[in-house]
DNA sequence: AAGTGGTCTAGACCACTTT
DNA sequence: AAGTGGTCTAGACCACTTT
């Protein structure tokens, strides 16, 4: 019987969950193979079925394993690499890919938003926003042209930052104390016009990915509306999605 | 005591969960207000604590409510659209959007895969796959051109289906008993060449979205590799992402 | 027949919040 | 003190898969 602490502040199910997680992270249990069954956990640790289930359930919720009735629970493909899975800043994404992010500021000023961004930010076109236009680079190569709008009332005094080196998300989260929660992104295919071609240093007519995003704080307030244009040869967009039991979904109606 | 069916094929906890969901959707319980406590559910429906908990837990997982110890469970701010990312078939997606999905089969045969799809499916170019090419329509308008490859050994006898009306995912899940788990999709911008233009009935040079996906079973076996080309004016590609608390991740180590 | 996960019961003690 | 959710036990019957 493997040891767990019954007196720990850490619940038993979490201790077991973490133990299995370690085995997966270390490679002791590989992708696709079975983890302990609920019965095995009950015997190994002398715990009840509920506790055993809860340990596995936590791994399922975290996307680490999948349960299959009658068969067991199996280690899922690790979900690390994804570009759109988690709300990340450009700098964070480039750093994760092992490259060095830099920026060139084309334009940064306080102005009134157009209808599109005012609508995204749930403010009026008479309100004030900061508009920041940047070319983003990875290891010195231009790979994206970003335009972002932030409401002035949520980040007053934003003009003091130098976004050639400062991170916008760092400022929002650490300096203004906002809690970023989620983002909705729409992906649209475009071709480079003359302006974009010049900014990114590419020929016109090249197919590009344009994203339009709105980021929200935990309370639901829009904090940022942006339009980014990516050179897709240099920036891979990937999405990981999970299957939910479609029967459940249909019955809900 | 409100009525639930003890003999339904639908689990009790899901019946209760859906009942609460309806109250939230209809506005009877508004954002920020408390839903039934676990004790109340136990009394209202005469169920055990576990079943009551599981009903609330399902709502928490779906992002509908948040639990707060000592206080109760409260309705969350609705997340723009349908919450997270689900692996859906084309038909399922179109149905959700309130339109009628149809298909035109261009090509369906048993053949050897090229290197790209063989690699995606983790099989050899000497193995056999079914290749299915379809134009997918919503309310009669062509909006996507899909090419999908399925290993023959995982779905032997697939040729008996008529995929002008049958759903590939239905066949995979219900008839072959496979458990679809997750999918990885890469998004690429392209422009319509003559072949695509003809198939989709659009002018050449129009910007389009191409997706390359591989779907996996719960055990990690690739079940499907596909390339889809979408008319993006008719098909909005949106992604919702959540911000991770980087601090939490660090504590786990 | 034996093993797997899915659902459910009826209890218990605990930490936290409100009354 | 009473109510909330968090964790845990020890049992049960079920559907599904493998032996």
C-alpha cells in the first residue's frame, strides 16, 4: 500500500490525483495507457469508492485522462502546445515557443473608438480609449500587426508605458489589478493590401489570418478589443477541442 | 416536492441539473443570485446528498454556476457563447446554429493515404483508408469542402454508408462503438484556386479558411484526419479561451 | 464470470459564513 | 446555533467490455 497522509491539509483524493499526475508527467504511465482503476485505487490506498472516483474525476476535468465505461481511464494526449487554448499575450506565446518577442510601436494615442470597438467594449463612441498599434516580432522577424483598444476609465494613465518593451497584459493585471478571465476570438482569412504588406514587409495578395478579439474581466467587463493580422507561415494557429457526449446535449432541449 | 422520474434512462442528477438550468435560462433565477442549496435539493426531490451535489457539480463544470463554501452556489455571468470548445461534427454545428445541414458526396473510396494523412493517423502509406470528399451545405448553400480520411482497420465496411445523409461521427460513435475524445485543428488562410472555386461556386482568389484536423479516440488512437475549406462569410470561426492563473500552476509543482 | 466505470443511498465530520 | 459547501465511508445495483 502506497503512503498517503490522512492528516494532511490536502484532501486524500487530491493526494492520489497528484500521485497519478506525477506518474504521467514522469513518463511512468505513457499516453494512451490505462491508469489505476477505481478498484485498484481503493485497494492501494484503502479508501472508499467515492474518494477513488473523485481522484480520477479531477484528472478528467483537467483533461489529463479520459474515462471509458467498461474499459478504464486512459492518459490523454498532452495539451500544451495550443495557440488559442489559453488566453495568452503575444509575448507569452512567443516565449513558450522558445523565441524572443519584441515590438515596434507604430502608434499609441488617446482617442475616441469607432463603432465596432465601442460596441465590443460596451462603451460609447464619445468615451475615450487608448489605441495601440504595434508590429510584433519573434527573433527579429515581423510576424504580426496588432491594433488594440483599451478603455481609458479602466486603465487611466496608460500613456506612461513604453509598449515597445512593456507588456500590456502585465500592466493590466499587475499594475491596474484587473483579473483577466476570458477572451472571444473570431478568425477571418484576408489577403495583404498595400498598407499591411508594407508594415509586415511582405508582398501584397499574400493570404493572412486576421483575428478579432474581445477580452473580459472576471466580472464580465470588456477590458480590451483588438484586431491582429498574422503572417501564418510564421505563426501556427491551433485549437484543441474536447468531445462532449452529444446525447446529453440533445436531451437538454 | 417537484417531480422527477426515477425510472427515466436519464440520471436523476441530470434531470435536476437541467431543471435548474431551465430556471436560469428562463430568467427565473438571475445572474448573481443563489440556486438551491444541496439541502434544498435533497428535500425538494428526496434524493441523497451525493446526487444533489452531482447536479450542482455538473452546472459548475459547464460554467453555469460557482460554488462558495458557507454561502451557496450562484449563477455566473453567461459566457458569451456556449462556453468552451467542443468537438462537433459539421452537422451538429449547423444544427446548433438553427440551420439545416445537407451534403453532396464528390468522392468516396478505399485507397492508400498520402504521407501527410498517414503521418497524422500514425499508419503507413501502405495501409488502407477510406477517403470521403463532400461539399457541406447549410440551408442549401455550399459553405465548406471537406476531405476526410479514416483508417479502414478502425471502421471496416464503412463503404456501406451513404454519407449524403449519414453522419460520419454517428457511424464512428454509435455503430463502431468508438469514443471520440479530442481533436487538434490548425487554421490556415488560403485563396480559392480554380478547383475550389468551381466546387463551392465562388470566384477564384477569394480568401478562405482551411483547417487541418486530427481527431483522437479516448485511448489516443487517431481515428480521422481531415482537411476542410470554409467559405468564411458563411461560417464564423470563433474560439473562446480562458486566462490561467499563472500563480496556481506554479504552486502545483 | 470478472472487471470496468455510472449512478445512487444514508450516513459522518469538517471549514466557513450567516443568523 | 444554523446553514452552506468540502471531504469521506461503506454499501448497492446498473451498463458495458473483456476474459
